[in-house]
C-alpha cells in the first residue's frame, strides 16, 4: 500500500500530533559542519519551528538516533578525513575523531531532549513485509523498520527520503519526488 505524502511547506500541524522525524531531517536541523547537502534545511527548519509552536509530539526510536550519529560522523569523515585515514574505523580510533564524536553526541543529546523515547516494537511489526520490501529493492531495511514502527504506533513520518513510498502511512516532506510518488 502506498504512503500518503503531504507537502510539509503547506501542512498545518496540530497539538499532540504524533510525529517521528527521520534521521535525514535531524541532520538538516543539527547538521554536521562539513555537510555539503543542506539545501532542504531551511524548509525543514521552518516546519520544525511550527512543530514546536503547535505542541506536536516528537518521538524518537533507536534506529533514528543511531542513523543520526553514524551519518553525522561519516559525513565529517568523508569530507575532512578520508584522505588521511582511508577507512572509517581507523579514523574512529584516531585523535581526530574526538571532536567529531563529541559534537555528534552533543547534538544527539539535544535531539533526545526534544523527543519522547520509544522502544522499537520489533516483535509486533510485519517483518515478513519489511523483508519482502528489502528483497525486492523497494526500500532499505531501516526505512522499512521505521515505516512499520510508524504504522504500528500511528505516527506520521517526517522525511526527505524519496524512496519512502510504501507502507500505508502518512509522510510529511518537501521532497517533490516523494510528494509525486505518494498522492
């Protein structure tokens, strides 16, 4: 079943509306300093202000915070340190990682303060459907798990990920390709 996408720039949030922000959105709101892909950030920042003003309920799960931390550190690695270390693990064990790791953890703490934490309902999701989606290449595993979690908990997913088209949930985005794919 297709997701239903709403254009975030025209969306009216409501008090207590349950939302899960994807890691890519948190990376626009709390970006790695060297990230070259921040063009969508102003639209998501404006929506985030509305979310906070209206009192919508932000939730976070372990997949999102893990993806945020990993992506933040890997962005900094690719832009600043890949030539020096060649691979991520040697960089992570180096003195150069200390500042990157500290900053990523600091921002993750700020994100956690804004959200209620939710345990992942792994035993309750439709794992067979998620695995079929992975097998067919229609979505990656983490996206499938997030969509299943949103469906299970009645959350709307705020994402910029163009391939979050399946799952039968509501998606809020400024990505025109996602909006077109999920009328």
